[in-house]
C-alpha cells in the first residue's frame, strides 16, 4: 500500500447529525491555511493576523448588536465562558458566585472549578428555559455574573435574556449570554438575545459552530473596555504590553478562518443558511411527529426527540453519528452540512429499524 492509502482521513460529515461542528466554508478553509504560523497572541510581531482579528471582532459586534465591541477570537466557547466568569469575578468581591440555568453548558463547571467560584444552577421552566423566579432566588450580593443561554446545547432554547438582565442589575452582577451555537442564527429570528435587546455585559459566540469557520475559532465579546482590562495581565517579553486572552500563543488559522467566514457570509449567507437549516429542522420534526415520536418543537435548528434504545443503537450501527441529551432524547443539530437528502436517508434507516 502507498502511504496516501494508509494516511488517516478526517471525519466525513455525511452521517454526522449531533455535532455542532461543520464543514468550513471554502474561503475560510483557504484563509486558515495561509495563516497557520501566525500568532495573534503577539500582535506587534504579527500585525497582519492582528488586523484580521480586529476586523473579525468588529463584524462579530455587528452580528450581536454592539457598535464598539471589545473582545477577541479564542479557542472556543469554553474559553469565552471561562473568561466571562473570570472578568466578572475580578470585578466583584472574594466570595463570588455564578448563577446559571441547569441547561448551561458544562464549560461553566470548568469555569467554576478553575476560578474557585460557586456555581448555582437554577431550575428550568416547562419549555427548558431558565426559570427567572428561581434565578432571582439564587442571586444575591455576592453574585458576580448571571448567565443566560441563547441557543442551548441540548434543546436549542433561548432563555428570557432581558428578564435575566433585570435580575443581574438588581444583584449588581454582570449578565453573560452564551450564544456559542445560537449566535449565527438568532439575528434572523424574533428572539431578544443580544447587546441591543438587553443589558448584556459579555457574550460567547463561536464562529467554529454555525459560523462555518474552521476549528478553533471562538468569540468573546464585551460591551465595556473595563471588562477586558479586568482580564489583562502584563506581558514583559512580548512586543505588546498587556494581554487579556486566556491562551498565549493562539491560532492564526482560527482567526483568519473566522474573519474569512464572516466576510463571506455575514449577513445574507448566514440568513440563507439559517432559513435552510430551520426548514430542515421543521421537516425532520414533522416527519418524526408523523411516526408517533414525542418531539420537542425546534425553536432553532435543533431537533430533540424521544427515541427507543433499540432504534438508537440500530442507527448508530448504520454509521449515524448521533447522541442523546442528559434526559435521553436524540439530538439532531441541523448544521450547514445536514441536508434534506441526509435527513431522508436517516428517516429511511429509522423506518427499517422499527
Ligand atoms: C458548544 C458550546 C459551548 C462550548 O464551546 P466549545 O467551542 O466546544 O468550547 C458552550 N456553550 C454552548 C451553548 C455551546 O453550544
């Protein structure tokens, strides 16, 4: 065998249904390849990629309704969520706590652990959204940040962000919105979720999910420069003086890829993709409903449905990359690579497994 034949191949996307990653846009792939060795963590030495990062942050600001955004392109939603908690903790007192809904991504557990803050989890309402009354009960004078999720990982739900902003304000806390997955679809919906809709202080929005950028590209955005100041440490041996990021050396490919994807797709390309993905989610939900499954209504392009274990395992054996929520529902995330043809083929395999 030749070497090419034995080389490991990357995952094909034609049976991937539960991932929040996707095939990057070709322009983003090209841009990433060109900037593989540039380090945006050292902007004075690598000014070109640093300029791209400034432009990418400005475009992200546009996506999230913020005129003068402060932030950067990091490794992903986990880093951005850690940074949001870290900034809030640094601006608050010693016994800081974080109040987040039970639906919050597991990265908040990591943030609480790394930063030694207490994580208080609020119950959800009947529609898998943060229960504002319980968030209010949990928040107190030591609360550094209240978290709302705009597009939950398991059910694609949008928390009542403006109401959570009121709770944060009463507690003297920051409001952080985690739109890691939802940020590139929510601009085309009626949901109130962004910096223009509510008193949001910080936000997570991942170009490497619905943004169609190559991995790794996460976005951390803040309304005020003081938030980044609260994260900055001095960097004596670099050409620049301070650094607010968590990573030191960072991915030039991620930054250039995110820039190219945004440049190419914001805003019409992302709107078209949202419409296609939402139509696919609605289609899948209605096909499953017709077959008698209990389906959670897809408010964003993510379908969660009850599915017996036998069928789940048969579909896995057919090669479908699928996963379940903590409460057992199958999740299908209608990412850009998920086409109607794929869903029809999935449904055909489902019918055979019944
Ligand atoms: C995916 C996701 C994250 C984590 O992002 P990574 O890029 O995997 O670190 C955080 N929050 C939400 C809502 C997500 O969907």
